C-alpha cells in the first residue's frame, strides 16, 4: 500500500492515470480477450461434437425407420392379396 501511495506522490495523479490506462490496455484486456477466446473455442468444439453425434444418431434412426417401413409395407401388401 505504501508503494502505491509513494508512487502516486512522485508521479502525481496524471502519472497514475497513465499507468492505469497502460496496464489495462497492455495487460488486463489482452488477458481477458485470451481467456474469452479460449472459452469460446472450447464451447464451439463441444457444440460441434454434440451436433455431429446428434446428426449421426438421426441418420441411423432414419435408416432404421426406412427399413421398418419397407418390411411392414411388404407385410401389408401380402395381406391385401
């Protein structure tokens, strides 16, 4: 705490403001941006995997349904004759 007070005393309010702005633009904001980018990449990858799994499940479900309809359709036609 004494360091901050002595720094403010020697640099003045303007110096502290310049340091604060520099720190935010050079250190804090890039860190936040990097963390956000990493989080978004993880979310996007997980969504892509989940979407792919769901798409494959729907395709197999559709193929099973087509097979069932074909087999039941043949039975229905046999009963008509």
